[in-house]
C-alpha cells in the first residue's frame, strides 16, 4: 500500500515562526522537494542552498529513497540565486560572504550533476540563473507550456555560472553562446528542442505526472523515463521561434570574439534587418562589455571541460567579479536593474574595445589574496555512467 504523502517540517533558524523556504513531501520511496519562497520567485537564499545540500546528501545515503522530485511553489520554479543579498555583503566590504554563497551553490550543482539517484525537475514557470543550475544538472528536466528559461547574467555584470559553461556549450551548434551572451528567453518548446529539457509535458498533466512518479518504487531510470513519456509529447515550435534561427546563430556566434559576433550580426542585418536581429544586437550592446567577453571565453572553455572543471573555473571567475579589481559592473548592474531599477547601468569599461585580453585573463587565473583558495569539490565514487560523462 502506498504511504500517504506528508510534509516534513523544517525548523526555522530564528525564534519566530515562519513558513519554511524548503518543504519536503514524502511518498513511499519518493521525496518531493519544494522551493517555497514564491514572493521572491523562489530565488535561492544561502539558507535554501544549505538545506538542499543537506537533503540531497541525506537522501543519497538513504536506501529507502529511490527518486527525487524538485519543483517550485507559485508561478516560478526558481528565478535564480539571491544576488541582492550578495551585493549587500559586497557593499559592506564582505565579498568573501558572497564567495561562501557561491561555493555552497556550486557544490550543490556538482552534487546534482553526479547524483547516484534520479532527479526529476518539474520546470513550471520561470527557470533562470541559479534555478537552471538546480535543474539542468539533474537527469530528467520536464518543461511545460509556461516554462521560461534564461541566463540573463550579462545584463547585470555577471556571467552564466552554476555550471552553465558546461551545459550551454553542449547545446546544438552555437546556440549556447547565443543564449548565454544575449540572455534570450526560451519557452518550453524551445527548451525541449535544444536539449535543455528532456521532456515536455502539458501543464494540465503535470500534477498527474507527479502523482504517477510518486508511486515509483524502483529508482530505475528507464522506468522513470517511461512514466514521463506517458504524459509527454514533442511540442510544436512557434513560427518565430529563435531555434529556427540556428543557421544564422551558428554563422554569427561561432566567431572568435564578441566584436566579430556583433559585426557578423550587423552584416546579416544589412541584408535583411528584422525584429530578431535588432533585438539580438540591442541585447549585446546593452550588456556589460566585460561580462560579454568573459562569458564567451567561459562557454568556449566549457566545451573541453567536465562539469567539475567548469564549476571550479566559474568559482574563480565569480570571486574575481565580486572583488571588483578589474570592473565593478556586477554592483552597477544590480543597482540599475534590481535596486534603483532605472535600467541604465553605467558600465566601466564602457566599450568592448576597452576590455583587453589581459583584463579577461584576470578572471580565469584565481585570486592571489590571503584566505582564498580554489573551490574544493567533494570526491565522488561509485557513480552511474551518466554522471561519469559529466566529470
């Protein structure tokens, strides 16, 4: 007989009673983890990341747990990491608190990428930034009618992190460069077409799928895949889908530098300017020049690295971003888009030609400061074959 689902309470860290930011529903051999910060679109706080790490470690060791389902409460799966809190710490001179945040988050990403039990992420609503990191590394990623995926970091002076240089670099052609540099938003059908989602399930069937998965008691990926297949289908791309632009994207975003990418797009526009080319050029020209250059190099290097190598390198990069010796664009981008919301960041350096190769190198070298060291990822053993390919 199937055990009735129950929600496990998580003790609040402070004395007053508040709704837990992470909920757990237990059902037979399945654990459903629910990101429960709906007013903030389930943006991942340090507390949430710490709790997720704790749960994933515990469930991997528990022989009774065969499957993990991850979903979000409200209209978002997860809109990203809570960068506003990180920026507050940096402004107070505590960039190392931000480093601790990203260290925990990237360790969680690595644990998910090398997890020995299947993870099914139900990607209802917004899936951005850190929300992508919490799902893309898992085995099954289910998009739906209202899914919206994006890595919008270049617009706030950051770069696609959380292992994005691994999974974006493995999208068809140079679609990953396009998504990573422009912050383009993909719907569920586009997520499925490019491989970010493994399945597409219509919204009205998503709860039925979850109920069916909660009755699964083997943890066999083939059986789980068959269950999801029973509810899924191949969605039709919209007439103006960005994915239909893959030929042009490959032609332009395969170029060696950001300047050459923009030049190639402008030449395409000279032949026939349309809304998509105009939007793409505008997105690139609005983004932080420094972010664009380090993002392109990061995705290119990610093509030749395992997920662990990508995360270690991205940790070096994010620490350099937070320390702000070359550029303080991250602080300025967050001010303009998240705090003051004037949407008018003053980037410095202000133009691509002012960002030298030596400046870009700085983000990839690691910091030479006291009490800083590279990200130390846990040693993982007895991994399934799908996880070994990601190392």
